[in-house]
C-alpha cells in the first residue's frame, strides 16, 4: 500500500507514525511519501518513515491513501489539485476553513474520504455513548477550556495556525470536536446561536472565546470553548431523570448518574490509533461507509460557523 502525506506538522507527524504502527500490526506493507512546502530537514525519526519527499506536486504519482494534514486554509485547493491522485482520502478536521465552500468545488462528490473526528474514538466518549443509550436527556453542557501557549511546548503559540485567523485558526473552528461529538450523539439541533470574539490578552488575531446555546426537540445544549483557561478542562455534562452523567475527557473518566465512576484512562494517542484502524478498515473495504464523510463534516462546520446547513 502506498500513501502520501500533504503537510507534516504535529498532527500530520502523529498520523504518519500511527499509520506505520497500525499497518505493521496488520502485516500490511506500507510505503509513504510526503509532499512538503519546503525542503527544510525533518527530524530524523520522521524522515526515516518516508520513502520520498517532494516539493513539487508534478513529481507525485497515484496512491492508495492520501492524508490532507496541512493548514486548514489550504485544504480546499489541495483536495482540488491532488484529490484524484489517491483512492481514499483522510482529511484533517475541519474539512475547510469556511463552510461556504462546497463539495463540488473541491471535487469531493462521490469521493471516498473520511474527515478526522478523534474525540469519537477516546475511551471516555465510547463509555459515554453506552451510558446515554435509551436515556432521555433534558440538558447538555459542554466545555473545552485550555491555554493556547501550552498546546505545543517549545513552539511560539503566536506563529501556529490556531492563533491566526488568516490561516483558518480560532477557537470556534479549531475546537469543532465538541459540535462533532454532540451531533454524533443527538443529531443536528433545531436552532443555535453563537457569540464569539477575542477577549483575552493572548497575542492572536483569531477568536479565543466562543459560546453556543442550541435547541433540540427535547433538550437544550450549551457549549463553551476558549483558548485562555489556565487549567485544562474538557467535560460534558448530561442532565437526565436519574441525575447527572459527566464525561471528563481530560481525566479519562465517566461519572454515572448514581455517582459511580467508570475509569477510561489511557494515553491520548490511543484515540488516534483507533481512528487510524477505523480509517484503514474503510480504505481496505472492510467497512463500506466512511465514519465521518465529507457531507457530514461540512454540515458540522456550517453549524459551528452559524451558516446555513
């Protein structure tokens, strides 16, 4: 099997390592190339996982898999130019930097593709899915609060795409995970409203706070996202008849309505390994449908940005 990576930042490098790991576990030979924006040397351990490195797309051939892991604002043009050069695409979230783009515009109609949705694969979320089954939820309250300068140790936070609106960054679109897993659990809301902006002293051009209220047929949901919380917090509370069910994604625990705790602690990379396994199943035809097809990913993006679905 042959794969091409377009973009080898932190998330692209993670996926590269995990692809080799899961292919080795399956006994599946894998050869990986990279299309890069510069010829700056990669870390030795990353370069060792690549057969070829290109800076010119004219030199690349056809691949079984293609990973679109460059900055969000480059996804559309990358998929438009290179999408036909692979049988199956893995697109890092969010799919585009603006929900007003279309699948037709990108050439994704009828394309075999899966968009990243790693929160759906973490242990606490898998336990949450089982716990919520058959229960009537009155209200949901989701929060993701973290400090952007702590995200990538040793890297100036002001230079990464998250901090730069022009690169498709901002907490609203960067933390699309919360909307993604809420829609996975309950579908799309009847309506939602969103207030967002830059309120902290972080030296960024993107929004650092985004707050939603959404109405479903039988419940209300609140979502709070920020870049300035000094203590990492990523939790989801669901108020049901029996009490409150709380998933703490940071701690890796699920607290049931009766107060008992399910322990789901695991290294963060486990969710990405599960996601890679799922993608390989799709790519190899073991599963016929994409776990997160472009159509769904685009609708979630539009919901996140307050655009027509």
